[in-house]
C-alpha cells in the first residue's frame, strides 16, 4: 500500500511540476509589451512605432496595438474576425519583411468583449451591432486625430467584414476605402453550402467519423448553425479538409494557439481571458451575422469597396462573396481571388496581400 501511495505521489508531483513549468514559461512569454519593429537584418527601425495602448471607447476600456515603420504613412484600422477572435497575436508570425506596416500605420483593435477589451463587468446588453459600429467610429476618430489624417482605411477580416460594411455604410466620410478579407454576405446560406460540401466530401473519401459528426445536425433546422455545430463539427472539419482558416497542408490550429501563447504583447491574464472573451462575443453577436443578408440590406456605398477572398474558403463562401460583389454599387470596386488560400489570404499569401493593399492605396 505504501508503494502504491508513493507511486501516486510521484506521479502527482510530476504532473504538478510540468504544469508549474508550463505556467512559468507562459508567464515569461507574457510581458504585455510589443517588441520593436526590426528590419531584415534584425535592427530596430529608427522612428518606427510599435505600441500597446488602451482608451475609453463606448464607455469601457478597450485595447489595441499600433505598428508602423513610418507613422506618417496612411492609417489602417483592422477589424478582426470571430466575433471575438483578435488575430494579430496568432497571425503576426506569418508576416514577412513586406508587411503592411512598411507602407501603412496599422491599428489592430481588440473589439468590445474580445481579447484585451474583455471584462467580466461588460453588460451583455451592450454587445449589439449598433454599439460596435459606434465603437468603431470612436476609435476611428481617435486615430484620425492622433495621426492628423482626415480619413483612414478600414480593413476587416471575416466577422470584421460585416462590422466594416455596416460602419462605412453609416459613416462613409471617415474612410478612404473599405477592404474586406473573407467577405461575409449571406452567412446562413454560406453555412449550408459548407455543410453540404463537407458531407459530400466525407462520403467520397469514406470519412465515417466526419459523416457521423455532420449527420447529427440538420442544415434545414431552424437553429442551424447552432453554436454546438460550430464548435463540435464545422470548424474542426473545415480545417481538416483545408477549407477553413487556411488551405496549407501544414496548417494546424495548435500552431495558432502556440503563436498566441508565445506572443509577448499580451499579459498572462489577457491570454487566459482570451478564450472566455471569444465565447462571450460569439454567444452575443453571432446572431447578427446569421440573420442578415447583405445582398438585401447593404449594397450601396459612397466609398470604394475592395474584396480579397481565398479560392478555397468555405468558412465564408467565395462563391457568395462574388455574388455580393456583383450587387455592390460603389464609386470604385474590385474583387481579388487568392488562388492558394482559404479563409485567411492575408496570412496565407502575405506578400501578395500587401501588394494589393499598396495598389489600392495608390488608386
């Protein structure tokens, strides 16, 4: 009996030691401060900007990162996806020396209820589309004033394209143009298209586990796509079939989480709260996306609209984005298909992405 107790004690102490070592490593990688921007030789770029800031936006404290090799450059406000999934920490390792910050001053804002802008004290009743559009306007005004610019660029990814469309529709005078990456249009129909594609593909390759997961859900049910479906089947299978976050063979969600945990811009507590904020935001904001068809509600714009979309994207349908683009009326518009990407062309083909952003700014 003593031997068994001794063995169990050793095992328990070993597990505790591993957990404490992991927590210590995570803490050491969480100073909560951005590293300076460096050139191709690893030298800090003189006059560059790389900071973490907080400001009162919409009545609450909200956080953002601002980076620029030259703060005199045009400003981009980047709206992350999710809802509730700030992506700078996870996607920054994919950048090359040809990054947006070489040609623009970029603000990566953690939206209300997400990342640095999550708090247990946030009232769920404030998690509305109207409030988030107002938040976007307020941080836009902050950036305009700080960098002495009359207008800035608004760039959104995934959920950020939906928020972005609604914002430039209401406040066009604040923006030079809108750039949507993985443009949402009719997300309910997109989810059905993706479900049918995945089920057909699973049957073609005899992926019995995937078939079982998918057939638990009915794409014609009133609650489709439920949060249960999104969390237990849809996202996992999209990434498995390379039609989700990225199309690359060597992509893994684990790799994104590793990027998040080793990111130095967040504190330890901000990393630990990251996932709580993501679920909080998704729970309270997803219905706006699911119940809206932009083809019917948001097609007329007073500023140029540009869409960048991965060919293999089923997380937000490439086909439906093209149809939405055809319905858009704007002073200028253009659609760019990335042939080797799924839902994240900005991270999958970063140099091409930056080249297109530069071309848009030169128009």
